[in-house]
C-alpha cells in the first residue's frame, strides 16, 4: 500500500463518514449514522474499493444508531493523513468534495424544524464547507445550512440520508 490514499469519489464519501464518527481503537475504521442505508453504502465501498473481506466488517445497531467497523491500521493511517489535509484536498466544488460532504452529512447531519444541520464540526470543516459554497450559522452545538437548496443540489445524488424528492 502506498503512503498516500488513492482517493476516488466513493472513497471520499467513506472518508467523510469516518471523519465524523467516533473511532474506538487505534486500528479501527468505523462509520456511524442514523441511516441504515448510509452504513450499507459505507460497507459496500469498503468491500469493493478498499478490499476489506466481508467477514471483517462488523455491523451493529444501538439506540437508533447504525455502525459499521473494520480493523485495518494501514487504511486508518492513510485516512488520518488525508484528513490532516482535507481543506486542501476538498477545496473545489466537485464530485470529490460533494461525496465527502455527503459522508459528513450522513454521519453527523440531520434535519429538524429549523432546517438541515451538522453537529460537531471543527474549524477545518467550516472552512471546507465555505470553500465549496455552503454557508451556515452556528446555533448551540449545531451548524445550520443557510443555502439549503444549493446544499441539497450539491450532495443530493450522493447522500443516503438526505430526503429525496
């Protein structure tokens, strides 16, 4: 395996989910979401593009949260290195960034009466969103999307959790 992640559009989605899911152990790569479909998408990409064996992916569900996890220290290191440079990697509004933001949303996003939101974003995430034209407003621990129509159009084809019309 190389020292750099061979980034594809679909691996960008997995990276977005990984970045916004709690990671348990040093060698684990996990994704967590309220959407079972998003977790199935994560697992399928891990099988097809990352070469993870089917019996190595652990699926679970607890209190409405679905989770997929596998152990691979090399992939974990590649993901962590890529995330250190995420504002440079995803600085343009293209399919790679759309897939990454869709993974973020499927893992740490939601919708309520005030609209679409993200939870738990850091300064780099906010910069990344601004770079791709997604603006928002912080209210408590949530970051609400201001331009929701643009946001939905940007990630709509990739998100498993965003309501489709």
